[in-house]
C-alpha cells in the first residue's frame, strides 16, 4: 500500500468526485425539455409583445485548466421567437449557454459545485429572421443582443433556485457517517 499526503488525497478525491461524466449526468434530464415563455412586454413602454418556444439540446462539458477542479458546460437551446409589433415577426435562434463550473471545498466537510452566473457574454446566439421585415427588425431592435441578455438572466435565476442550490451542495461528512453505520 502506498501512502500519499492529505493534500494529494484531497486533489484526487475532487478529481474523482467531480468528473465530466457526473456533470453531464446531472444535467442530462434537461435535454429535450421544452422552453416556453411569453408573451411578455419588451422595448420602450413594453410596446412589443415577445414570446418564445424551444427545446434544450444535449449538453457538452470539457475540463478547464485551473488551480481548482473546473469545467466548461455548454448547453444548446433551439428557440423560435415571435415579436408582435405591427405584425408578427419570427426568428429562429440557435443559442449556446456557456457555464463555468468549479468544485470547491467548504466547511465543515462539504463539496460545493459553484456555477458562475452567466452574463450575456457567456451566451452565443445565431439568429435567422424569417422575412424581410423581421430582418430589418432584427437589426433595428438588436434582437441578438436582447436574446443574449434575456437568456443569461433566465439561466442565472434558474441556477439560483433553492432546489438547484441544494443539489450543488454535497455534505461529505454525512455521507461518510452513513457509510460507517452500514
């Protein structure tokens, strides 16, 4: 039996406990989930009505080279967006939300999966307008930018929900105590 330092053990523990496969497993249930919102008011005086529907795609994850055990999680979303302002203007958007996930040690003996709330810079959008009027509106109303802003805000709210926060906080001491009692 070879021994190692507590520091080396801790690093190996994190690398084993928080892996690409486990992260993908935790978010796998999102794939295929429908997204629906609206109509909601948008623009000056909420003059336009915006609604969207879509579907979450299969996420991907890759490790980041950092001091901590960290990953980049990319979640694709396919959206159909309708803006009602002097008629219905439709847009298709391929969206990628990029989240940085870091495993952290916390007191007294917990593993916390920290998810950085996304900003609009973490949202990549490819928009296709359906028709000439929609194309003109896309540029005049900065539709791409609005989608980035809205999606970032939506995802930040979702990851801050109590149920999601609780799932990201693992009480290792309780798990070890449970294993010793078995």
